[in-house]
């Protein structure tokens, strides 16, 4: 969380030469003016139900992205009243945006530490999610995407707590009720944050996670868990009803609901998947979670269990969905489930991919910590596997560079090809060649450098440092513009 604040300190520094601002776009033309209007109305003691200055008048509350009923916006209003006489400056709005990145990292730490039972694994997951290419890219411009996505780990954390508090208590008490209502609140927050598409994607993670928890529970407790989770969901729907019902009503008048399939079936192109292994090939890096995270996610497949299958299935589903018309999944969902026909820009399914890859990486780190005690697990033969993975990663980058170089300029900008080809001769290529050398030395002579042994003994700090440097660089380059 401190890293996020340090990364974005140029937004708040008093030194004119060091000041930066968030890149202009939807952030400055739509969401900042909406936030200012919210603050003005709430400062006067009323909700912004209607906007008289848009056309001949506009049902302001019914537009989800205005975030009128979003609790964090109310906190922003309170701080604006206390600190700046009720006026929301652009710097204050940027602070609200950065605060959501801090919330994302905090929630990820709580969730990943709980499921991994490891402090370092939780810290790694916090850095990887809070500074992921997904959160620090376009969602900074489209704040409802960011504000809704940050509540995913909080919802999973509360679902896990709620289930375990129920299983550990023979009688109902206030603690169980507290987690029930907290879970209901986190169900409602993504929609109140103004992004129903992300609320759907979060449900596509939370529902399988709940089913996995029910499958792990004793048979006699499963019916109770189902009832508890259904009750939390119903309470969450009740909390979001004041926002959801007007939005459904105005949807009948929205022009986008009549768009054809071709207009909604936009998403990643196949060449965009190279962004999994190298950032900044285009303006944004939504699939990039860091090299260390990706390698650890692949290592988790060495020991498949229900948890690995869960996250792998969610990642595969999200990747297929984000490719839109490039695969058969979205056309089938478009016809079979009408809710998927409401949304465009299917590349936003990168949320599922990024979070699942980070969860798989955290699972690998938890197994590495166990290998310290039993001498096995993922730590056994770790240099050999890491060498293989680094060699494969270098080969994939080389193949991608050659393939992209033959694509038309519109499909693959020259800057993308240059960046990828340049990476092969820089530190990325060097690291991979060293990895292959380590793999060969370990196979032939049983030798490996002390750094790999330390990693096998649960020295996770180097991994956290690498993913931090990688993601901070990608985030800074896609978030800032000069004043």
C-alpha cells in the first residue's frame, strides 16, 4: 500500500517541476465533472437524483456510472467539506482514485494471506494485484471499472470468513451475523461503484469460490452454508436495489441496448495475448501481472488440487471471454444468457485472468513455504523447473516478435514490435539465458546457485521485489502525463 502511494506521489507533490497528472480522457471529461456534481448536491444535503443542465434534464441517479449512492463517494464529500470548504479539486479526485488502488492492495493482502496462511504470500499477492497492469491501466481513466474491481478480494475475504465462522460455531452469535452483513455489503459495492459489467465478472469469481468452499465443508454443514450464502446475496441485492431498479428502468431507453452482435463482440485480438509476458506493447497492459507472478502461476500446475483447478478454470474462462468473437464462448453466451448481451468491450474480462493468475502464484508461494519443512513440494527440483520456464518464456517472446513483425501495421503497431524485439536483447533475454544455463547445469552436474536454494527455502523477498519493480514501471508509464 505504501508502494502505491509512493508510485503516485507526483500527483500530490508541491514542487511544480515534479508534478504530474493522470492522463486526460474519460477521467477528465466525464467522471471528474460527475464527482464534482455529486459533491455539490451532497454538500447541500440532497442526493443528485436529477441533473437539470444535461439536455432538457436528465435522470442522474439512474445512470450507474454517476456513483451517487457509492459510500466511498460520500466519504470523499465529507473530506472535501472538512479540508477544502466543500469543493472537490482535481487533486482531491485523483486522491480518491489512488485510494482505491490502496484498497485493492489491502483487500488482496487480507484475502491471500487468509487462504495461503502465509504473510509473504499475502504481501506478494497484494503487490501483484494492487499494481497489476489491469488496475493501473485503462481503469484509471474509467474510474467505475477501477472502483468496482477493487472490491473483488474484499468480497472473497468476507465469504471465506463468513463460511469459516459458521463452521466454527455450534450456535449462532453476533460474530456470524457481522460477517453475514459485511458479505452483503461487499456484494453490493461493485454495482454501487457504477460498473455492472464488472459486478457480473466479480460474481463469476465469487460464485465458483463459494461452491468450492461448500465442497470443502463437511457434508452435514453444506446445506447451512448454502442458506447463509444465499441470504448474504439477497441482502446484497437489497442494498443495491435503490441503484439497480432505476438503472433497469432507464435501460429501456438506452441506445446501446439495441446494438448488434458485431458491436458488442469486440475484445482482445490474438496478438494481444503477448501482453501476458511483456508489458506496454500497446497503450495499456491489462493482462500483465509480472514475470515472477506468471512463472509462479505456471509452477502451481505441478500440484493440481481443487483450488488450482478453480483458479485455472476462472482464468481460462476469462481469457476465452476477453477474446470475444475470436472464440466460440462469447457468441454462445450472447445467445444463451441475455445478460452477456448487455455489455460491450469484452476485453474487460482481463479482470478474471489477472486475479486468477495472481491467486495461482500465491498458491505456489504457499507450497514453497511448506517445502521448507518437508523437503519436498515445489521446492524440490525448483532450479530445473524455473530454468525450463525461463527458456520457454524466451522462446515465446521470440516467436511473438517474429509473428507480430509480419502483421499489418494496424493490427501490430511498429512500436509494439520494436519493444518486443528489443526486450530479447536486454535484461529480459539475459535473465532467460541465465535461467536456461542454470537448468542445464542443474541437470548435468546437480549444481545451482545459492539464490535458487534460498527461493526453495522460502526466501520470497526477491520475488516480491521483482514483481514490484516490474509492475511499478508498467504502471507509471501508462498512468501519468506531464502537467
